[in-house]
């Protein structure tokens, strides 16, 4: 049976962030993920996880100025130093919170940057982050994101994400496969997951269109979950969707699976 984790950046958002841990536990989750921990002290986050008997399975590396529209800086040639400082900060949080996987958002290349320059920066940064995190027993992930929601995002398909992993030349990078993003960009979900199963380290779900809970759109999630289970995917599946109503009422699709 698949293992599901609540993404606290998307679920229970009617609550203050630190109160979402208890809400996730009360809803039956045993694990959580979220985008960024950096607005909170490591000790406070660790306490919320401990008090609610939750495992934190994933968060992102720092991604630049999110409020200003930045969605990662790994492909920015002029911000290599900042990226590497972010790797150190992300690693400190991961070690304090027991996280074994950190996701890298490649970002949107600056207007003056060529594709080749952005690719070179991304490969160099991925190689550095994978080595540095690997020394601490943490795996690096890279996530393709659709260019409808985020126009210009540098890594928009699973194929290109895997190409960058290969170019980085390290075994410590996995693909974060978000079913919603990849349905928008490429479809062919079951075959892509199966053919790249050994390289997919984390899966996330949301429905298309709308990015709401599974069962509200076009993706055949009952089939897909059964298929993922049959082919032997052993990782977590993060619930990174925007509830169509309130979070608790959106969890009906998970009945009997937590």
C-alpha cells in the first residue's frame, strides 16, 4: 500500500503553520513534508514533529526570494555562492529535523542568461549539492515543474531532469516526480514512472486541472496508485494539492489508506 504524507504548505492552510502538525496527525498522517522551514527555528519544528509523532520526509533547499516571484536559483550563473550557502542552511535544518531528502528547485533563468549558461550553472550546482549533502547522508532531489503555472521554469520535463542528473555525474541525486506537473507537461504517467522507477526518489500528487485533491479531475488515481504499488515503488507520496474546500473534507479519497 502506498505511504502518504501531508504537505503542510498546501494542506491545513486555514491554520497557522505550526498548528498544522497536530492537524495532520489528527487526520491520520504519520509523516509530513513542506516547502521551506527557514522562517521557523529548528528547535520549534523538531518539537512539533516529536509531540505529534510525525516524520518529516522532505523540504526544499532555499529558493531565492519567493515573495518576489523567484522559484529557485540553481540555474542562475551569477548566484553560485548564494546557492551553495543555501545548501549549507538546508543541510543544517535537515540534520536537526531528521530529513533524508532535500529537493532543489532549479528556478527561472534570468533574462540575460543563455540556455547553455543556465544548464552549466544547474549542473555545477547539482554536483556540488549532491556531494555536500551526501557527506551528511542526505539525498538531493530535483523536481520538474510545469511551465503553465510557472512560465519559464528551467526544468519542465522528467527527461530533462534526468539529463541534468546524468550530467552532474553523481549517484546522490534522485528525481522528484510530481504527477500533477508531469500530467500537464508530458502525460504518459504510468509508463514514465515504471521506466524510471529506480531513479524516482519521491512522488507528489494533485489533480489536473485545478491542482485539487485526487478524484476531482482527469487523472485515474485509483489505477495509478495500484500500479505504483505493483511495480514496487517503496517511497512516500506527498499530498501537495490545494483542497477544493477545506482540508479535512478533501481527504475522503484517502479513506483506509493512512
